[in-house]
C-alpha cells in the first residue's frame, strides 16, 4: 500500500488569512514537523485532537496544584496543546481523513481547553491571593474568554466557507448537529463520541444565539448561500482584516499568552490582558464585524446573490 503523502508546507499555510502571526509562523511549522514524524503511523487526526485536549487538561491540573515546577510544566503543556491543535488538521489533509465527527471533536476540544485552563488559572490565583475582587475579575475573564473563542470559531468557519467558490452554500445547522448526535446514540457509539457530539451541539447552539443577537447580518444558520468567485471576493474584501482581528483573541493567543504567564507564575498578568486588552479588541471586532456583515449583504444584493431562507 502506498503511504500517504504529506502535503507541501505551502498548502498548510492556506489558513494564513484566519490565524494570528505567532500561530502561523511558530505553531504551524512545529505542528507540521510533528505530522512529518507520525503521518505514516496509524495515528489518526481524531486521536491527535484528543491528545491536544488531554494535554490542555493536564496543563489545567498543573495550574490547580500550583507549585513553581508544576507551573512551568503547565505552561509547557498548554503550549504543546496549542501546537497539537494545529497538527490534527494537517494530518487530516495528509491522510485525506475528514469527517463531521472530526470537526465536532476539534471545535469541542478547543472550547474545552479554553474553559478548563481559565478555570485552573482561576483556582490558582484564588489559592495564591484569596482576593474577592480578583475573583470577580476572574469570573468576567472566564466568561469573556469563552465568548471570544466561540465567536472566532464562528467567523473563521464563515470566512473559510464564504471564500470557497466550491462550497455548496449550506452551513451547518443546529438540527443537523442534533440529528447526528441522535444517530450516534442510536448506534450506541462510545462515550467520547457522544460527549464530543453533545458538546458540539451546545457550541453550535450558543454560537447561533450569540450571533443572532450581536450581528444579525452575519447569522447564517437560517439561510442558504449562492457562492461563486464574485461573492467570494466580496466576502474576502470586507472580512479578511476582521478575521485576523478575531484571531488575536482566539484559542492560540489564549494558549501562548497564558503559557508564558504561567511559566513565570504571573497568571494575574494574563488575567488583566484577557480582561482589558482582549475585551477591548473584542468590542472593536464586534462593531467592525456588524458593519462588514451588513456591507457584505448589501454588495451581494447588488449582484443578485442575496442569501435565501433555508428550505
């Protein structure tokens, strides 16, 4: 049997439009090196996704235990998790192994790593400082981190779909995610598959509700899109800069910023970066995104490509 071919590194950089520079030029080459070492083995993309998840959970445990040595380990593990998070997609392309379950696992793992590491950091700072006002700030940072990661995932997927002229124009809908979960239940799938599928339903449901309230023109679940080269160019022109801004508050910056602060045992610095800087970027991104989504719809209408309600 001919072994699968590793995709050229240039093809790995196709996502340069939706990633921050550190993730693109540091994490991606390291992830590519990891895949180059394992792609001829039986390791699957989903197994790499789970490895990234468990590595992130291990980092959170280190933060909870909180000794100086474990804070160093926690930072290193969280950074490793961020690198592995990019490796699963590269491995999937190398082995031509894509699946809806893989997409669900990937999105769920990203959200879980963000949640558990912020929770671990919260406990560490409480144990270290015991400051009630700090805890209120931590709760706000925790909630905003989840919101940022959810919306980056939404707008990244939108960008990848809307700028692909070969896309069929049918976005993932909550009903489809629920039907897939029901199918797995009927097939008595394993607990990891059921858990990932349920969490993915929750992720899609939350994203849909949030975008419907904050950016109605950017909502997509209730619509079917006509996509061609012209519509893709319109979407790219109006949203390319914005998706890069969303990337600055996504999981990768969360991971490497928290990693550095954890290694120095200064998670309080990460807290204020997340609470003040990232929320300022979030507010700017959301305001600009509302305008970009509205402008995109208007330009689509001018060329007769207004999305139609889902049938």
